[in-house]
C-alpha cells in the first residue's frame, strides 16, 4: 500500500490527526462547560452532573455492546469469525507494510 501512496497510511488518518482532533474537541468541550440556563434561571450543578452521566452512559454502552456482539459472533459462527480474523490480519499486514 505504501508503494502506491508514497507514505504509510494509518487507521485514523495521517499520523492519527483525526484521533488528536477528536481528543482536543472532547477535552475542550469538557473544560469549556458553562452552566445550563433557561432565561434567567440557572440549573444547579447536580443537574449538569446528571446530564453528563447520562451522556457518558449512552456513549460507553456502544463499544461495550459491540464487543459483546463480537464475542457472541465468535462463539456462534466460527466460519464467519475466521473470515473476520482473516480480514483483520490483512488490514494489519497493510498497516505493517508487508
């Protein structure tokens, strides 16, 4: 792959730029939080905490569910699991430059 592109691509963009941008946006959004308000009423900080907790719970359940489905797939259908492993090994070989 590197022969055709003249550089070695990474899974998350050129040298992980996409990953760095996502991390920056997440940290910036957490640090730059202002209290939620509606008109003149400012909601209490515990309400903001509950909102962040609900957000974190919803976001973390996605990869947990994906891992659970992958484990379930591996046990239910070994042939499909072998195809997925072959695909992932091919991707890893491309990344390693083999």
